C-alpha cells in the first residue's frame, strides 16, 4: 500500500509577504518547486485555473487551497503551507481576505484525494487554524508538520 507523503517543516513558511493572490500562490508553492516536486508549469496551471474558474480555491474564511489537475508538471506528490504576514484578496465574496495558503500537488487523482483528506483532517480543527495563523518560529512549524503527519492525533484535546 502506498503511503501518503508527509510534510516537512521546510514546506511550512511563516508570515511571508505577497502583494497579490498570484504571488501568494507562487510563494506558497516555492518549497515544492525547490524540492523538485513540481515544475513552474504547475504553478502556472494553478493560476490559470483560478483565472478560468474564479476563486474556487478559497475554501473557507482566510484559507486558500491551491491545486491543479494531476499532470506531468507534478514530479512527486506533496504539499506546502504558507501563512501570510498580511491577508490578500483572492476575489472570494464570502471568504476573503486569505492569510493561509495550502498548495497540493499530486501525480494522480488517487494521490490528490488521499493528500486532501490528510490536510483537511488538520485544517478542520479551528484550534489548528488559529495556531497556524499565529506561529512564527521553525520549532512551531515542526510541531505543525508532526501534527499533520501524525494524522488525527488529539493528544492535546
């Protein structure tokens, strides 16, 4: 059975600055680009999807889930998270402005669903969202990575 990729602390960026939604997607995806998970084409595919379909990636107040269809632009399934130092408008009537950007990159539809389930398990808890929004240290990013990778570990509840 194939395991779902884990997120590393290096793939969690804290309080980065973006001037607009396109830059927020590009910056949030940067760790995946540097790791060789994705190519520049995948970043462009995510931006093109929003240009074509609207801000559907803004799935909850302040939260954008950047993704595009699995393609050859994804070399290895993975995900990254970025908190923004200042919220950005993505054009979502109900959920703007965005201060958390999650990037999903999958090599297949099956991996996409598995990865989505993993990250949603973490993001569905308001305490986790609040924690992500306020943290500023590498140690805190490591803690987030451990919580996400551990699945539904509710030890602190």
